[in-house]
C-alpha cells in the first residue's frame, strides 16, 4: 500500500505556550514528524510564543532537545533536523500586556493560512483571543486552536464560547479533543459506515450493552494541582469518553462533513439520561506495590477528588432505549487499555444443545495499545465429538494487517494540527457540543459536593479498580472485560 501524503499549503502557525510541556512533548515532535513525512511545505513558518526571553536560536535549541527526547534517533538525521528547525521563529510575548505583539505581527505573512494554537493555561484563553483580535492579527483565513479543558462547568464553557464568539466565527474555532485524532476512533466511523455488515444490527434490538474503558497505568504525576481540581469526571469522561460514546451511538450522518457529523454527536449527548448516583462509582487509588497513593501524589491528605469513575449511562432514543452504555476510566490501573466493546445479544433461538451454545458476538475496537479491531464469532470446535461450539477472534491488529503503513500512522496531535491547516473541523468539538456535554456532567459532579455517602472508594494502585465498579456490572448480570497487561 503506497502512503498518500498530501502536502498542505503554506501556513503560519503560532504556538502560544511554545515552551510548555504540551508543545515540547506533542506539538513540536508532531510537527517534526509531519515534516519528515513530507507534508510540510517549504513556506511553513512555526512561531513559538511564550513568556521566556529567548531568541529564535535559543528556541531552536529548545526544540532540538525536545526532538532528541521524543523522536527516535534513527528518525533524526542531522540535515533533516536542521531543515525542520529552519522553519522556526520565536517571540517573547506577554498574554496580558503589550510586550511582543508588535514583533509577532511583523513575523506574520499576509497571504497564507494563519493558525494560533492556545497551548496555555485555560485562564489565559480569553485574554489571548482578545489580544489576537485587538492587534488585528485575525484575518478571515485565521484559525484558533483551543486545548482542553474547555471550561470547568457549563457556566464557564458558555462564558468562554461567548467570549470567543465576539472575536471569531465558529468556523474559525478548533476545540481539541485529542481522542478524536486517534486512528482507531476514526476507524470506528469507517467500520460503522463503510460496511453494510454492522449497521443493521447496531441498535437495542441486537446489542446487549456497550462498554467503554480508558484505563491508564500512570498516576497524576506532576499535574496534581490541575488534576485535583478536575478529577476523572472532568478530565476524561466529559470529553474523551463522551466523544467515544457519541461516535459509537450516533446516527449515520448524511455525509462526512464537519457539521453533519457534529449535529449527530450533539443529538446523542442531548439524549443522554441524567445518571443516578446509584449507577456511578467513584474511586481513588491507594498506595500499593511501591507506588504512592493519590493523596500523596496531590499533596492533600483530605482530597476527595476521584481518580477513577465507572457508570451506567443510558441514551433515551429510538435506537438505544434499553441498551446501557457502561463507561469506566481510571489512573494507576493494572494496564493501559482503551477499548470500546460492543456486546451483541445471544441468538434468539438455539438449535444446538444447551452445553454447545456459543457465546454472544462481541466487537472490540482497541484504541491502545495494539490498535485494532477484534470480532468474536462462534464456530464449531474442530474435530470429532459432536457439535461443540467455541468462540474465536477475527482479529485485525493494524500493525499486522497493514504492515509498515501502520507505523506511518500519524499520532493524534499531528493529524489534528494538519486538519486545522486544511480547515477541516470534523474532528473538533463545536461549541454547542461542549456545552451539552457539560450540561449532562454538571449535576453529577454537583451532587458529590458535601455528600459523604458519595466519596470515592479506595482501590489499589496497579489493580482493576474498586470492587464496587465490578459490582455495578454484576448487578445487571454482566461483566467488564478484564483490564489486562
Ligand atoms: C488527557 C488527560 O486529556 O488525556 C490526561 O488530561 C490523560 O489525564 C490523557 O492521561 C490520556 O491520553 P492518552 O492519549 O495517553 O490516552
């Protein structure tokens, strides 16, 4: 399979927060990989903008170090790195004051796509938007990219949307949820809408339930102060898990275009039922196996923030009434595993003996690790001895099925940045979508405040999560898929 990289047109990309952690780990290495793949045009200009007093050479040295840390040596030939660094400029800028804006304005060119990436602390989003506007830097071909978290609740998300709308048209605002840039997440749409096989069965009549798991082995690490204000519900469920749920549950859009797709996702969020607290389990990891506990990680012995959440959600619409969606995410779990599992119902009538009966079909969409799709089907166990049924995987691990092409798959950030330059908003969240997601999340979180019965349950670092989360499924006579290494 030949890879089909289509270069994008000339652009200026300004990364506010250009010396920050996200820029160092994801944005700049991602841009380098696009350069390496031949997707970046000669005329691309990447401008780091941050408070640090650096000049362009100082910034290039900073970026070189980031590449050394995050790009394997074999992909860093000296001339290639030099070629990439030549695209870089730097402006020392004050988001709240006048310094640096004049210099930035001089670097920007008139006739190319212009994008501003707000990779800064959320409290600066509106100030930066205002500055970009006041300094006349936002022409019609200008885009802004906003990192998460987009608001802290419905009220703050609404306020931010309103503020951005005073300076920018919605078609210029790219709200990032990097889960939408993951290859398998897009594959979910390809599998659902590119095959005739699944869609007729994709409803409550044939699907028993859906499980969405995003388990991580990492703890909150150095992000304790941010995380302790957010918790798993705001950090993961309101955005990443919600997006996975939407793509699994949405109606087929009339075409694969940004508004058609986002309209359908919005309908799903609006059809989500409020979740009763009896259908939610919060958890907080405890020290185990040499790993510190959550309280130690965030440095607050009294914190009641959750690092794990599991819930049973329901979508009240024609397609899904009666099919629960179980969501679960946590830090410091036994393994890193993100997966959507669609469990079909048992055949209506079995013609085989009771003991021969096969298991229900299951479609698993693995986001990470080991991206791929696995469909479990029932066959006859080979050999003599009568009709015995077993279930076997029709497993498509992308790395095996696609060979070297699988390795060339861009990471979520690279793909999304290129989509910004191309002006394609399909994989970005629209303002109304984010607000609807908060409208569903807010009451769940507010109920936790001050109610001691709803405190997080302890679970061991490195384990499968709280017992109560397992019970949430057992209660319905169902089981979570094992979180395995
Ligand atoms: C981020 C969250 O949005 O996603 C982090 O803030 C989380 O807490 C991360 O670790 C997970 O992303 P990925 O791509 O590693 O699954």
